C-alpha cells in the first residue's frame, strides 16, 4: 500500500486526491478529495498567456493543498497540468510557482497522456462488470475534451480544443461579460465548433463503434446532479449514475435559455461553473447525438485517480 497525492490543474479547476493505493489488489482508498475553481485558463484562448490574477488564485489553492498533503503524509506527489498551461506562453512562471509551493515540478502533459490517465481512472473499476465494451471515455474540461476508446486498455485517443471555458469565452463573452441568455446564432456557433471537432475525432478514434459512453469532469457530473434532482452535490449518488440522452438534451436546452441568475438558483451547480455550464452541457449533448448514445454513465473517478495509480505503479 502506497500513500500518494495527485493534483490535476486544468483550465477551470484545480483538484487534489490523497489516497492509499495497493497495486497488488487494484484497490484505491480515498483519504481526501477536493476541488477549487481557480479559472487558470482565464483569457488564454485570446491572449496566449496566464493572467496574473489567475496565477494568484491557483497558487493560493496550491498552498492549501500543500498543507493537506503534509498532514496526511503522502509519500509521493504528482502534479499534472493540462490544457491552459499547455497553451500559455508564460507557463514557466506557473512552473516556478508550483515548484516553490509543493516541491514538485508540474508536468505539462500532452492531450494523449491526459486521455490515458482519464481512461485508467474512469474504467479501472468497470472492467469485469456488466457494461458493454468497448468504452468511450469523454472528459469534458475547461479548455479541451479528451476522447478515449478502449476496453481494459486504451485503443485510441485524441484531445481537441473544445471545453466549457474556451467555448464560452470564444462565443458568449461581449464587453467582458457573458451574454445571458445567448442568442441562437451564438449557440449555433458553439455547436459548429463542437461538430468540427467531432468530425476530426471520428477520423482518428473509433468513437461511433463504442458501446458504453462514460462521461467525466465537472460539466458531466453537474448535468447528472441536475438530472437526479439533487439539492446539493452528492458524489456517491452521481458516481455511476446513468443519465439518458433525453435528460441531457432537456437540461442543455434549459441551461442555454436561462440567465446567470436563474442558473445560480440551481443548487447542484457550483458557483464557479454558473457561467460555463451551458457550454459544457452542449458539448455533452452534441457528442451523444453524434454517436447515437442513449445514455451516459457518469464517473466521479477520472484523471485524478489515473494520476494516483501512476504514482503507485511508477515506484
């Protein structure tokens, strides 16, 4: 049994998992899992740089996580940085700050590596179950979305630059404010970007041949929480919930035609996702429509779990 800490720093959120992992039995025991919305990718699509205020928010979260890691006595820490820091010109500033706080250098991984971690985390406990294979694991992030097809192992994967933050900033921000609610032309512009990305993915990954769709990350789990009618976020209820295409479609339509104030009253939506959840839901519903998925199996276990497994297995 090894005690490890995994940090996933994406475009919208930064998350921590401290767990005891036993490679011999395939068991992962969660000790602490937490998330903060820091919006590291604020403006990156437009400026190509990480904003000073975004770095400050991220470093503050890192200091909190460092205290948790020390208290729980993790033997090994792995910090993985994804889409926003991959794209930024000033990512060295980010790297130095993380190293100073946590004592490890963030690994700015490729979309392919991100997909491998996500697939491992999402499917390790599904193997041997009753869900039909192959799986299509879709990880909808803030800046990018990963598509991975496999059964016990990855067969093919690809990452594309469609994410809830990126598409919101690209199409729904005017004069520094998110348009509420967006017009049909703006919604169609987002959908066009998603379809263009899906057309590319289909050429590289056999997504239409998958028999089970597994959805990961905040946009998917938030849609699931809304579909389940949860008064507050409940990861145990959400994990492995099966949400129908009809539910996803109805929720997406509702979110796209609501105002910020109306979305903020939905208890399952984290305050940091209120302005981007409509774009995230549209990504999910468009994917389901494209591949003909009748339901999505929602997983709370994702890239964080995959990173934790890599810590244990790498020695």
